[in-house]
C-alpha cells in the first residue's frame, strides 16, 4: 500500500513542480470559484425572492376587498417554485422550464420565468453552473494533467527502471490512478463546501453528500480512463488525441444524439397543435359564464328535480355559481388529461435521454445530479400538479361561495342595479379558500430512488474501466 | 554452485524480429560477465528479459535458480538494474530520485546512506539537491550507478554503465564493479566497450546478430586479452 501512495505522491510532486500544470489548475479553480459564488448568490437571492413573492401574492389575494367571487376567479393568483438548496450546485431544469405560474379560472397557464435572471441564455458565467463545470471542464483538466502518467514514463524510458524496482504494472496503475483520484478529491472541495451551504439552507445532509459522491465517482471514471489510455497507447500525442476525442464524444456528441434520438422515439405533437386541439375540446364542454348554454341543460334539470322547483330563480342556490362549479370541474378534467399526456411524453423522452448514460458517463452524472439536487423534470411536473391542485381548489372554493352566498337574482341584475351589485359582492373572509403554497423538494428517499439508475451506470463505468486498467497493466511492458 | 543468472537456449523476439537466438550463458556469484556486441546485437534485450520486461519466445531464464516467469517480483527484488541512458526524473534532485526509486524497491532511504553512495560515485555534494535537469550526462550516470549500489542486491544488471563518463570516472567505476564482485555479487554487464569489458570482466560473451559467437575467460593472472577480443569483435583473426 505504501508503494501505491509513493507512486501517487510522486505524480503530485511532478504536478506541483510543473508551471503549466499549476497554471491549468489555477485557471480551473478560479472558474469553479467564480461559478460557485455566482450561482450560490444567484440562487440564494432567487430562493429568498421567490419565497417573498409567494408571500406577497398570497397577502395581495387575501387583502382584496369585497368582490363578486367570479372577479376573484379571474383576479387569479401566482405560485412560485422556490429552488431547492442544492440548486446552487445544479440549477437543473430551473433555467428552462419557468418557475412561476399565474393561476386563474378555466385555464392552466404555462410556467413563466420568475425573474429575468432566472431564464437561460443571459450569457457569461450566468449559464455556467458548478454542475456544468464539473461535468464538462474538470475532465479536461484531468486529461491535461493526467494523460502523461504512463506515456511520459515510457517516452522518458523511466518505465523500465520503475518496473525493475519490483513494482508491478498493476501497482503502478493503481498508484497513478490514485494520484488522479487525489487531485479529483481536491477539486471536489468547492463542491463539498457548496453542499454544506445547502445543508445550512435546510437540505438533508445525506442527499447533499450524495451529490459530492456522484461527482466523485464521475471523476474517478475519468481518472481510470485516463490512466488506462495512457498505459496502453504508445505516444503522448495519440494519448491526448484519444482522450480529447472521448471527451468530445461523451460531453458534446452523445448528449445531442440522445436528445435527437428521444425526439424521434417519442415525438411530441407541438404546442400550437396541442393548444388548438385542447381549445376545441373545451369548447364542446360549454361556456361556464353562460348559464343558458345548452351544455348545462342537464345540470339545470337535475337541480330543479333535486330541489323540487320549477325554475332556477326558485333554487335555494345560485344556479350561475353551480354552472361555474360544474364547468370548472369538467374543464379541469380535460385540461388535466392533456397535461398528463404531455408530462408522460416528457418523462418518456427524459428516460430515453438518461438511457444514454450507458454510452456517456456525462449523461449519467448529469441525471444523478439533477435527481439528487431536486431539480429534475419529475420535480417540475410535481410543481405543475401541485400548482394545479391549488388552482382548482381555490377556484372551486370561490365558485362554491358564488353558489351558496349570492342570490341568483342579485347576480343576474348586478350590472343593472347598484344595490344588486353591492349585494353581489362577498366579504374578504371568503378569500381564505386560497391555500398557502410552499413548494417543497422531494424527500431524500425519493431523490435517492430516482438517482439509483444513473448512479448504477457510473458504478458500472468505473468498475469496467478499473478492471480493464488492471488487465491492461498486468503485463505492462516498457 | 548455482548460477545467479542463467539463460538456457534463450530466444527472444521484438516486433516480430528475432533479437536473441538460442543463447546460453550463466553468471555465478562473485563473477562479472560482460556481454559484448555492436548496436542491435541483442545485449540490452538480454538484460530486459532477465528483468521479466520481455518474454522469451523459447528457452529458460532463471534468477537465483528460479524461473523469472514463475516469480517475477522475487527476481526483481534481488536484481539492481542500471539502464543505458541513466533514465531518471529531471524534475527531481539526485537525493529525491534515489529516495523515490529506493522506496519503490522497499530499500532504506536515509540521507546518510544516499550520500555515502553518492560519495562512492564521486558526485559533487553541491549538486545533489539540484534537479537532474541541470546535470550533465555523466552526472546523471553517476546517480544511476549510486541507485544500483544502494539497492544492495546480490545481482546487478548494467546496461552500458560507463556511457557518458569521463576516463577517470570510467576507471573508478570499473574498480567499483570489481569490488562489488569481490563482495560475491553476480554482475551481468552489457557493453560495446572492449577495453572496459576486458578490464573488469571475468568472462566475456560475444554477441553478434543475437547469437553468442564466442567467449573469453580471464586467465589466472592478469586480464582478458584486449587485442584478441577486439579482433573477434571486429570479425578478424588475431595476428
């Protein structure tokens, strides 16, 4: 074991005495520091801002004066998806899906960006998260520093004297891989600090450390690969070319290939087409603002029979409110069917892309990172479902007040008579039908469960490369 | 007495070319055996095969009576190897190079011992903590020789050991090799330096195109006849 550490320490000493290695290391450390600080500041502010906006939105809704309940249905309400603490490491889908939704009656609005900064493509470091640095840039540093670990010895003809000391090829392999692993561990320090900041913001310590472990495994995959290629390929130029080729294939080509393949395997019909189809389906359900719409004839007949009266004016409830209630339920059922179909399609596409983790560990670690950080597609879908539940509850709560607290006569005459208009308003106490909304990340167990598949992929990658490395260096020749 | 090093009907191929062909020789403890030959004769190949860094195509290779292929690690533990071009690390000093290689060989690395070895090869004390990048070829060779000494093994494999040394250093080195052999070490030295081989060797094997084509033994008194070896090396009869 001490021999392995001696070999690893010798590599470290070489790097510490190489100006180019130190310069590369310094550059990457500065990039990590810059992106970490910027992302941490940005998401801490956004977390506070969205939490504050959520409170403001609720206060604003609750502080509305007495109004007609249907005005409140269209006054609407905002819900915000606050980023989880680990979004400071990996913003995940946050920058592409939108994080706030305007909730109102009869519609399921799409998510919007809560803040200008919250969207993608702002440029510069804004779009470069710590996760992206660890997934894309750190492997380049490992390649730059590590590609020569074996081939340098071979070219300088120091491999024969090394082996002549009684050191086996496998020991050399493990020692040099340990050197790169040690470098990787040092480079994980900023990530560890970020994850601990996440813990101080309320994140579970297990899942916070799991993010660091996932990235550690990813860097070990690269370390094992780099040492393997350096051991089996003859010249430094070919080693470097091979590793850069693999980096391009894993980091840039395979992810694009995965997305194109997912689109082909599970084609989505397109938003305009879907929206038109949804509108057509909703129109068939009738206009909930028009109590005379034939679509509600059956409802009228049922209520008249239930209350044993001859006209809606005689009903003990407000028929218009009852129509609004029934209409909202019918619309929501159809809208939810469309939404669930769309989300199922997105999940299929996402799983298809994640399957490409068997071809590229970059995809495996990015999926593991998003799942563990609680910024994956499934979390966004849960946000949409929870937001919809809030929407439906408060809309139907208002419709219920409309039904039970307003007289039908005042309701239909409110535009003709100021007195009827005054009586057609209900008190602000009724606005408490709005539930407080605080979006919570998934539990640790749920996130571990979601991340199990990509983490398994990383484990298989690592095991395969280590076995290949041990096999290749078992009979190492100078 | 069991030979410390034995090659029996050894044939080795490199890049599908036969480099050693049916070669048989042995080196006993206390003996200096010089394999003499021109460039490409297969001298270094023989050393690398004893180290297990090349695999024989046929034949047997033994270190202290045990087949190298059976216990490679044991063979390397008892063997110190001085490579041809003093292949050491340029970013390390002499002390650091020695300490690193010795720690890999699980040998003692205390500074006093290192300095004693460097004294024996006459490396200037003021140079010992400078990086090898600033050394001359001869200074590097001295560090490599010191490393071989410090291994303190019963067998030494020396590949062109006097390459890069000045005449005085060569004489000192040859004396050193003799004293090591007198300490019962088996020394296999490959060289194309006829004079140096005759000065230090007990026996000389002449390699030509991978075949052992001749041999010379040290007489009871004096050295192997340089003229005779030179003539055989050059492929002509002695007058």
